[in-house]
C-alpha cells in the first residue's frame, strides 16, 4: 500500500534531504523511524531534494507499507513515528493514495521563501540573512520579472550536476515585507510605519536546480544594492554561465514552503 506523508523539518543539523553515506539526512531519519516501528525495511521518496541547512514546511514524501492501515492505526502511527524522530523533524499526517502516486513526479509546483534583514537583530540570524546595506525593493522586483517563464537557469545552477536539463518554468518571483519570526523589534518598528528592514523573497517553479534559489537571491541583491541594473538578470540568464551571476547566499534562511499537486492528488 502506498502512503503520502506530510512533515516539516529544520535543516540545521542535516546534510540535506537525501541519504548520504556517513552524513545525517532527513530521508535517512524517516526511513530509520518507519523501519524500526513497522518491523520492515521502508524506503521514503521525497518530493525533491533540499541542500544542507535548508528547511521545509509541509514537505511531502511517499512510502510503501506491506499491509493497509485503518484510520485509527494511521493516527497512532503518526504519534509513534514522532516519538522516534529527532526534534528537528515533525510528521503531521499520513494517508493512503493510489499505488501509482508519486511524491516527486506528480508534483506540479514548488515554492521557496528566502528571508533577508538589513539591520542587526539578535533573533533573526538563525533563519534570515543579515545583509547590512540599503536595498531598493522596487528595483529587485523589476529584476525578478526577468525570471518569469520558461528559462534556462544554467547561470543560476550548481556546476557539474547530474540533471538532464536546466530548463525551469518560474511562475512567481517577488520580494515582499516579511520575516521568519514576527516578534522581533525590527518587525514591530515596521508595523508602526518604520523603515522596511525585513524582506521575504518568494519563488515558485515547476522544478528547481541545485543552488538555484540561493544564486537567484544573491544576484537580485546585487541589483537591490545598486551594483547592477535590473536588465542584468536577463543578460546573466542568456549567457548560461554560472560565473556571470551573483554569489550564492547562505542556506539557513531558505525554506521550501509549498508543494503543489493536480487537483484531487496530494495530501
């Protein structure tokens, strides 16, 4: 029987989603927990990889269990698996799906959020990138429009990966006011009409390449800081050369926040 699971994880202690020999990963912890409790070898397939240090909210994965489980057993299973999992992973729900359902290949869209703050704050550092410069939000959003559509993102991808194509279709790319925590002094100042110092970049696409979001954010911040003009983003994409884009920003402020499936699928 095939089951979809939804979970969240804090990526700070993991070397990414995927199993890697000798390295802690979210996938390996899930497989260990389910295998121990169910007494059979369980393989867990995720909706996509996340890099070391990247977080996920309501992430989707699937697994196969030899026998069907009734609703009461599924509720108990969530409780038991959470008791085995480390504190940085939380399982929310498990439900049976058709045998051919696939967490990765059936997904039609994925959304990431990346957080930036421009003034020093004692609480934001763990989940937001401290970028101590004045930045132009309007210019960054103008530049982000060049990302929309079906584009070759070779210039924004980690080199020497095993993917067959670097073509991705981006449907959303926008900067808005936002922070991963809402109780910091910076957020309180902004809510009272103060200077905007906490920002959230949201990007949605059918697929993402390794390091793509972090390279995109790093490049857009070059525009926001005034070192490049918005049209530079289009020029970078056309050159298909990673060396032409901005530096990658750190992983810890990056969150995978939504995974979309066709109507009637998913969890």
